[in-house]
């Protein structure tokens, strides 16, 4: 029997991990989410790939990216940023992600969590006690110690890049893209 897989991507956290790849490879790089989806499909029957994000204003570039994810079959959950009295803006999508994971508990056997955030450690441990298999995808330089030590299977993004080098793509300025 094929295991059912639910993927939850903490978009803001994953975006911060890209900085480590810039350090590793240099340049203005990004991830090919179509290739990522292909790799995730190897784990079992994909139920959904949910990309969580928060944003303040309508940003044409961000909107185009989210539309592309939607066309690829990702479920995009976006939330407004909250403005705090200290002047910071935060999305606080962690809570939304956790609630979704629990609400959908009967729909998956394996949770793939794409994040390095240690705030998800209690979620990971709780799901494991409930018999769920949890895989955490993160850059090894970014992952929180508590998440690394949670008992979840850790799948370093660097290893995924070795399996599928086309997972990383270089972003070219529009003029160069048109010339290519």
C-alpha cells in the first residue's frame, strides 16, 4: 500500500534557507518547485503540498510566484502580516500550519515539513506519538537543534540537490532571460 504524504512548506523559513545556498553556490539562485514536487512524489501518494506565506501588500513578483505554485498544483495559504507596536511585521503562520496539520491528521501517513524552525518540534513529537512518520527538509546549517533531535527523519536540502541538481536554478535578469 502506498503511503499518503502531506507536505507543509513554511514559505518564509524556506526563503531564508536560500541564503545558505547563495553562500554555498554564489549568485542569485532559487528553487525549481516543479522539480521539488517531482522529488516529493517519490515518497508516496501526494495528498497536498501546502505553501504557507504571509505578506503585507500586493507584490507583483510575489503574486506571480504564488500563481506559479498554484498552477503546479500547490495549495497556497497566505495570511496578512500583523504589525506590532515595536514596529515589526510578522506573519505568525506557524499556528495556521500546525492547526492544518492536526485538522488533516486522518488524510496522511507521512508529514513532510519543509522548515528549519524549532517551533515545530512539539508538533513533530506529537505526530510521532500518534504513529505518523515525519520528514523534515531543511538546510543543515539552518535547522534548529530541537528539530534535528526530535526523532524526525532529516532530509537535508543539500542531499536533494545532489539527487537532482536542477532543483537549484539561477535567476537571470529579465533581459538575459529573453536573450537565452
